[in-house]
C-alpha cells in the first residue's frame, strides 16, 4: 500500500493542470492467431508499445508507455490459455507511466493502434501479439509501435525525485482475477516466484428452499427442497468435471437459508454466475416444462408475478420479513451496474433456453420470463432462477425425482454455462 500512496503524492506534486489520462478498462481476448489486448481510455493519447526479453529475475514482457495516467480499470479478466502471468503498472523517470504485461512465453508484437471514440464506445488502444519461438522473438524484439516521446519532469524537490525512484522500483501489481476490486500490492525486487494460476470461473449454485420450507409438494409427497438439492449436487459435479469452474453450493444439506443470505454467498464468493434451482407448482396439473427467470422491476405476466411473490415470501416461514431484509438492494436496481448485470443475466438465460431445447429438456412455450425475485438481486453477479419443471404435474414430478433426468438438466445447464462464457470472452474482443 505504501507504493500506492507514494504514487498519489507524486501525482499531486507534478500535476500540470491538464486533465490526467484515465485507463478505464483493460481486457484480453484469445483469437486463433493472436491475443488481443484492448485498453479503454477517457481521451485520445500517444503511446509506445514494445517487448522485453526474459531476464534472470523477470519473465518476457509486453510494455505499453503512456503519459501519466490514473488506473481506473479495476479487475482484469483473462481468457484461458492466453500466456499472461501478471499485469503491473509503474512510473518511469521521463514523465511517462508504464503498463507491463508479464508473459510466460516469448511474444511477437504484431500491431498496436488507437481507435477514436465513436458514439458510446470510448477511445481505445488495441494491441495484438502472439506466442512465438525464442529464435523468432530474438529477430523481432526490437519492433515497436507508437509515437510517444519522453516528457521532461520538472524537478519539484528532492522528495519528489525520491518518490519517483521508489515508485519505479516497487511498481504496482494489478490482480488478474474474474471479479472483485483489485488492491495495489507492493512488488519487491526478488527472484521470480512460482506463479499462482488464474482462478477458474466461479459458479454459485443455489438449491431452493430447504429445512422447514419444503417448497412445492408433488405427487407421492415429493418435496421440492429434496429435488433441488439433488439437482444442485449433480449440476456441481458436472461443472467441476469440465475443469473450467470452481463451484459452491449455498446449501449442501436439508437446511434453510434466508434469501438475502443466498445473495450474500454469491457476492462473498465473487461469483461469475449465480444459478438458483427450483421446481414450480401451479393449480393446473396438466402444465409441464422448464422455464428460466431473470430479474426485472416488472413481471412478464401475472403467473410470474405470483410465482415471484410466493418465492419471495419464503423467509416469512423463518419469521423474517423479507421487505426489511431486502431494502438494502432496492435502490441498486436503478444503478447502471445493476442494469448491466441484468443484461448479462438475460444473455445467460437465453443460452439456457437454447441448450435445453437442444438437449431435449421440455420447456414452456415462453420459457424466458422475468420478475422481481429477491434471490436474483445481487447487483454485481449475473443471476438466473431455473424452474426445472412442475411438481404439480405427476409425470414431471416423477421425472425430476430420477437421477437420469437431473443429469439431463445438469448437462444442458453446463453446456449453456460454457457457451455463455465463450460468448462473453469473444464479445470482449470487440
């Protein structure tokens, strides 16, 4: 943290009155023939990009120099197999600030160019690079892109120069994870330590109801809480089998968890997705089929509104008035971040609908619906509620109680989850 405050003090001393450049987002995308780095900026700027060779205590590096900037990019998401170890920033003694991408294998810098702001799309720097052999790297390592020239820093005082030196030596390391807020950490000069691999996508699976809340009760006294728990465990097993995900259950036994705590679990785990599993009940025993629900201020239809009201009242069984517990997230619904989360949730829901059709899981005529489900109100975690079928339909309740059908539903959800992340990573390249 000392380095972080040093940098802040440094900016205070050498500020020239001009609006500082801001780096607002950094994302990587994996193409068949390259890795693309996109840096979103608040204004047009000069830059210089080049690569550095591997040294005794340093890996291969892709370097981008900018005029002094403020880092507002937050957490960096990285696609699988992208050769990226770390992302760091630090000041250089000539008025520039540097972004350094540590790479495991030698890179070839293919191109680097800026794109001007267009509509709601901000100014961007795009850098393309790929893994190459050591020989190719040696022949191309002097290649560079950009026109940034060193700027002179006025000597304010000896203390400012000391801060510059300290900042250059220590630098800032930016966490490459999939969610949460990164904190600058001190990076002392030392031998390279074994790197911690980028973490897998985190999925939180919620088995609806539980404990003294049985949920819907079907033919033969089948209880929804038991169906959802068995389905959640099966879904977790299949997700983990892919090797791409780290999966947590909100409950792994017959106990009740308040709705707001289920949301809190997803947020505390820094989940990339939250999936709540249920099995519906209706006064029309002939109705059957799965459906997927996402959050909205207004229900898509009267039946969905009743369903949301019924699910949201689950906490009343445990003596908790949900309206008070839920108030903390009411205002967040108007926030832009929440809207973005809701859009991602809808995108994921559509992926589930597509895969359920493909895998032969019976679904309702209008399978994607929306309402104000309390369990979907994590402001920063894309969330869906899956009604796997109707406990009020004798045949469907019997199916839901079989391992084979739960495996079928689980497989559809796994395929949808993988498809969702593949599309998200692809869209991040644009």
